[in-house]
C-alpha cells in the first residue's frame, strides 16, 4: 500500500469511525479524519492513528449543508494534493421517531446527512478523478455505512431507517453509474454501542440478539471496510457485518423489544 493512499472517513472522531481509522492506519493508509463537533475526540483519534505510524489530518465540515460534499472534497484535495483513494461514509443522524410522529423537518434532516451527502460525496470523488489521466480501474472506492435494519425491517427510528434504506438501494445504482472509475459498496453493521436512550443493562442483553449470541466487535466491522477497500473485485454489493443479527426478525427495534420483554 502506498503511504500516501488517503482514506476519508466521515464521523471518525469516535465509535465505529475511530475503529475504521485505526484499521486503515495499521494497514498503511493515510487518514483524513472528519468530525463536526467532537474536536477533542478527533484529536485523540488523530494521535492514535499517528501512533500507528500513519499520517492523519483533520477536516471539519457540517454534513447537513447542501454543498457539504463539494466543500469536504475541496478541503481534502487542498490538504493532500489529491482526491482520496477511498471514502467511508460513516457519519449519520440517528434520532428516535415513528411513522405517525415523523415530520418533514426530521425526514429532510436525516435524508441530507444520511443519504444525500454520502451520495454526492461519491459523485464529487468521481468528478475529480475524471480530471486525472490514467486512473486505475477499481483502485478508488466509496463505502456507504448502512445498518442491519435495512435488511430486517421494523418501524422504529422511522426517518433514520428510511434514509438508510434509500442509501442501501443506491449502492448498486451508483456502482453502475460511477464505473469503472469508482467502486461503490455498502457495509451493514448491527448493534455495537449504546444507542440513544438505551441503558447499559438493556445494551448488555440486546447486543446478544444475533446468531452468534455475542456482542459485535467494532474492530471486525472495520476490517470489513478495509477488505472491501483493498479488493478491487468487490463492487455494487453490501457486506453484512452483524453476527447474523439481520436474520432474527423483530417487530420493534431490538432496544425496545428487550425493554418490552423485561416488562
């Protein structure tokens, strides 16, 4: 791996984004660590990446802006002198609502950050690469981080789920549209961290609701992203890194299902 092969990871200050940053750093990639409000956490991730022997630069863009994708791509190119070889669209909004309580504002906010900006960021990479001669086919990759919920539907977190469903359906379409310049893949993890109003006791039970009956290791999910980025034969498909959680259908989100069972 070229030491100056850059990966841009949105929302990489903490949680899964941090794990992905460390996985890529240990594999020899240089990292563009995007954050919005968690500057202290981003700086800690930057230090960890550098301790792993990789370059790491911080980028701060509000992904809710309509022009966020172009602004972020411009900043990356200005910092590194080249478009990133890989983009991991990891950042997302995850707010509780249901179909009856969904609002236009909530739907639009989720769609902008979780769907529109990731898709437009992939397009921005494609357009930058079209300006470059002799771009190797299959070398550049965009990975949209999804959720096992898109393969295992329930109506909780309605706006979030709708936005991720749209992104999941776009993986194959965008892979077709951006070929052969940019590969586009999806990554669907399951429950890995405390979420929203969830208690630790609830998480300890809910994190075992998968076929392996153990908590999903975020480091394993990160390795899934690295595998797709480095394998030029993978395109237009989604890797489900969820311990088989998507094969256990529930009528409600696993957090609420556990809560109802306890009551």
